């Protein structure tokens, strides 16, 4: 049950469903969360927020005759001290090293899964989507991409089949933000594109999960049902009338193809908006590089190579910009060097697409060991990438996160899974 209460009656264990203040007027990552931190209560008070909505089915209800002066008695002294220490960490400046950015992005991936899951489950249940739910997440993703586009994009590929449900939307959001930067779009346009990427596949909530994850070939009827998800998503986003037009357009048209052979409307060339053409690229790239129940993901470098051969599928100008964005050999790609060594791409060179930094790999039997780093831009004439690695090597190494800096551990695979929900993807 939803209930609006004054801030003076907030207590630990309550589930905050909505804060009665514009998103820009408060600093919280999510609009919905379980109130566990003493510092969060202090922040609510400090921002002159008068009322909030709580969900008594997910948390505690109001106590009779409770006032603000009693509030601190609910928090043990040890918990208060721990919360203050946590708050100090949360207020640290933006990451300044590659290792710090990876650590920050790993935490961001975990938070993002929870946020996008809430948004999509609301849509499945027929509730209107509030763009405030997405705005804060898009802001954090965009900031990470601005600091280093490759970090978050590479981490979103480290997921199990269960995690794909929501991480696909996070990945497309990051890819859209990065591509928009490459194209020179202004900050507002970058955020619009990223928001569209986050929400583009919400219509998959209308498709039965057994069809989305079917391991074999779809029947004609099943494929026709899959093809209804752009229209279904458009209807979901239209509820409430608050979702930006760019997100509506990308949701409806991210399966259109440049030659007119896509769906649902068979649009062609410039008849497809710039953002929808961007969405088509980002959606397909993340889908083909991800493991699904019915296929293994491609090596990122192989994906770029194959996508470049699909005549008529993508806008050629945007495809070139996309390659500049992720690199000919994206971070996480397995590559063969001229000297025969197997390596994983760890960092892009800002100006040389063919000369990234790579880490040499041990034999598959020792695949958790990380070899030495090589900056190929300093190896001119001595060593360079010969090709991306063949499929057997990619399957042996691809999901291990061997491109991560020393001291950074990969996420706990499967830590966040879908709640009785089909997930977004590309079919």
C-alpha cells in the first residue's frame, strides 16, 4: 500500500516509493529504495523535503505518534558511525585512474541492474514509466562514458544469461552516450540518446520469456510475435505522457534498417531518425557480443568485422563513427599478434585504432593468470595485431574479464537476476 507521510515520521526499514521533490532537487541515486542509512535520512532533512511516499508492502509502516525528535533513537551508535564512514566514501571525487574507474563502473553496473529492473517491471505491470527513474542512472552512466568510454561498455559484457535481461539496456545506454559524443552532439542530445538506449527494448516485457530465450529456431508465428515488441514498447512509454520523444522514436524504430528491409514500418535512409539509426547499431553490437541461451557471443572485434559486411543494415556514416567509438579491436577483444602471441585488448589508444594496449595471455590451462602489458603504439615496426582470435580461443578466454587492471575483481556473476521477468534483447 502506498502512503504519503511527512519526513518527521520516516524510520529505518521503510521503503521509499517516491520523494516529493523534483529529481534535480535531491541527490539520491534512485527514487525507490529501502531506508537503511542514517545519512540518507539526514540528506532528506537537509534538502527541505517535506513529504515522501512509502510502500508498506515492501517496508515498515508509520508508528503512531512518532515525531522527528524520536527518529535518531532507532539508529544504534555503531550504525550511525558506519553510515558516516560510508557517506565519506560516497562523497569521494570522480575516479582519477583507470583502476579507480573500473571499480566505480563495477558498482554502477550493480546499481543500474536494480534501477532498470524496477522500471521494466513497472512497465510489464501496466504502470506509467516516470523518466525521473531513468534520469539519475543516465547521468551516472554518461559521466562514466565521458571519463573513459571503454570501461563501462566492456564491463556490461561480463554477465550471465540471467543478467542479460537488464544489462543489455545498460550497455545500449552507454554505447549511445559514447556514440553521441563521437558525433559531436551537445550534452542535452547525448543524455537524450542515452535515455533512449536505456528504454529502447521495454516492449520485450510483452513477449513470453519462453519465446525470448528459446534455444532453437523460432517458428514464423513466434517471430511475428517478437516483431511486435517495438509497438508494444511505444505504447508502454506513452503511458503517462512523460517520456521524451527521442526515446519514443528509438523504441519504435531501432529495428529499422538503412535499406528499408527492417520493421515495423520499413523506413529507409534518412527517413529513419539519427537517434534510431544510432540505436540500431548499439542494440545489434551488444546483442551479438553477448552470450544468450541460443548462441554464444562473438568476440567484439569479430562483431565489428561482421557488422561492416552487412550491406544495407546500418547507416555507413554512423558505422564508421561507431568504429571510432569502440575501436577496431574493442576493449575485451581477443587478438593474435604478429609474433604469434595471444592477447586481450585492455585500453584504446586515443588516436590509433590499430595500436591499443594489450595484455599477453597464458595457455588456456592457466587462463586465470594475467601476463605482461604491452603498449602497441610503442612497438611500431616490431609487433602489432595480426587478426582477432578464432572462436575456440574466444570461448576459452572471452568471459573471464582478463582485460581488467590488476587488483580489480570481476563482478559476482549472477548476483542480480530477473524477477519472473522476460528481458530485453535483439532478435
